C-alpha cells in the first residue's frame, strides 16, 4: 500500500482519508492500495480486495539513481493464513520507482500445481479540490459495467463526470487517462485492460473510515485487470502490469 506521493515542488497527488485507521491488519482508506489477489468481495463474500494490502511485505532491493529517483522492490509470499483465503502458492513482487514520476510494476507467479484465478487493480485515490469539477479524459467510447445500475453494460458517451455515486469498470481502455482539476493535471499510463472509476458521493457518511463530506476531495481512477478481463494463471504462469503517474 503506497500512502503518499509528490514530486519535487509539486502538491501531494494522492488522497488519504482523515478518518482512516492506521492500524496493523486494517486496510488504509486512500493512497494506492493493491487489490490482490481478487477485486471486490473475496471467496467468502467479504474480505474486500484481497489480503495483499494488509500483509507485511519484505524489502528485497533498494537503489538510488543518478537522476534522483529511488527504486524499491518488495516481495510477498504465502503462508497458512493466505492459503486459507486463496489456496494457491504464489510470489508477489512490487517494484516502486519514485522520482519526477511514480512508476509501479506488479508481478505475480503461480508457484502451485493448479490453475489460479487472479484479479488486480492499483486502487488509486487522487486528491482533487472538488470531485464534481474534475475533467476525466481517456474513457470516451469505452464499454463499462455500471455497478450502480445492476451491472448493466453501457458505452461511455463523451467523457464521464462525477455528480452522484459512481462505480464503473471500463473494459479495454486506452493506455492513458487524465484527471484535470483547478489544482492541475495528472496522467495515468498503464497496460492494464481495465479502468475503475469510483466515488462514494453522499454514501461517504455510511463509510466509517471516510466520513461525511469527505467524498469531495478524491476520485478513484484505477488501472488493472478485473471482471471479464481478470487473468487466470496456469501452474508456473506469471502476470505483470505497470502503471505510471505523472504531473502534466
């Protein structure tokens, strides 16, 4: 879980809820949680977005680059508690490169002898002054699953805006999306096939770690492979995806 990012002389790009509980084993509301190895409710109908965001990862590599960037590599393996939730042997690897841009690369390997279902998203919470005044680019014409309308499939007419509770999975999106607000413009480049657009709107008052009125300050525009585009890994199979965030 990456909690914050800002390039030199730039404002914070990511939103962190003032109500989140920074407690071991408790998901953090904001930043960039890793939704892994599933997206949404887990096999038990609960356990939202998998266990990767609440586990202790191991730092396996650290480098400082000549251009001022820092590269970290973190890894996570399974144990009895993860196997109880997701019965597969695995190796997760996250590479984080922090500099004038933020680049995240996730790798997954199925170490077991059975096929493993997988879903993943970089669940990015972008900080904005007013979500209702954000211009979103790069989603026009895409087919999306509208979770607020019985999972109906629709085609995005023009670019989306946020004016109510929004929860959509866009399929087969282009490589770049943009967010523009009075605070500036962000670009999101990735090779994931999906983009998820989410804001709780006035439902924020029902989310204890968000709090009433705090929906105004963020928009989630996530990249990954979920729903119809979620991969399946054969024994020994691998999955890789990358996302880069930048100030435009």
